[in-house]
């Protein structure tokens, strides 16, 4: 569904990604783990079109029978219209808007009013607290509630591929468990997931496959279980 091949990305004069190659298959949860500064967020931003690709290719096939799209040559606003959605680090909610207004922002490219109403109902069933606080200013929500709002807003775009950047950041352990259960449920509903996550233990438990990124280079890949049981990964990222 998504393929990065020999991708090189620069931030100014700094070479951040060095020939990164990875794949995300339809229906998978794929995790990208690594230390701070390894290039994980840069990878997501390159896929989203928020950072230019200097070399290499990023291709995306939203539907099995469709021709692949060359994301590396597309603008960000065109990419989001293909069914690819990024939930950014820090949630990126609109703090001055209400909860319901934030959810509607996720559907800004849609004009199917009945479908939007149906999806809002689904979001409220999945996250009842968002229905209870529909008129509350989003900036007054707790961190966990804001994460639920960010997920709900992303789902309002009806993504085929959902990319998440550090969804557990700053959240209490019990809230993190709840968020990861929701991600598993979202995946079971047919949404493919590419996950960047600091909590490597939980990320590898959730993921079908995973990649390790070090200093802008993919150094390891395998199933979530394989990497969780690898001695080098355990020492570096799992506290083993």
C-alpha cells in the first residue's frame, strides 16, 4: 500500500534520512521505533508532503486495483485527499474551537452531509466523552481526551492509511492502554496504520511488523514479536 524506496530528506543543510526504505501493506499496523532524533517524524512528514524528498521515491496505492501515486511529487493538500491522514505529534487540535468543530475540521474535504453525520455518530460511539463535551472548548480537555479528539478528527476524513506520531506522548499509563486498544479496533475496522511511538514495548506488541530507525537509517525490520525478542532491540529500546 505504501512504499518508501531509498528516500533522502534534508532539513536545511542537515541530511536527516539516508536512503530509507520501508513498506506498509494494506490492513497492517507497522511501527517505526527509534531514539529521539532518529528521523521518525521526518519520515511521516515526508510521506505527508510536508517535507520535500531530495532523492528516492514514496509511492502509495490507496486501493488494491489502483495505479500507485507518486507522493514525492505531490503537494500535501493533494495527498490528504487520497485517503492518507497524519495525526501529528502533540495532537495538533484547534484549542480555541469546540470539540464538535474540531471533528468537522476532519471532514473539510467532504461534501456528503449524511455520511458526515453518520461518521460523527460512529465517533461518538467510539469516544463517548467527545459526545458529552461536544460544545466544550477543545483546549480545556485533558491530554487523553485531546488524543481521542485527534483520533476522531482523523477518522472523520475516512482514512485508508492513518499515520500516528507519538500518540502516547505525555499520557498516563492507563490512558495509553486505552488509546492502543482503540488503535487495534480502528485497524480491525479496515484502516491501515503506520505508527511512530516512543513506547517501544507497546508499539511492538500492537504492530504486525516494525522497523528500527537509527540516525536516519533503517537498521532492522521484522515482525513485532521478532524485534521485541531481539537482544539488541531489547537493550536499546525495551529496557532489557
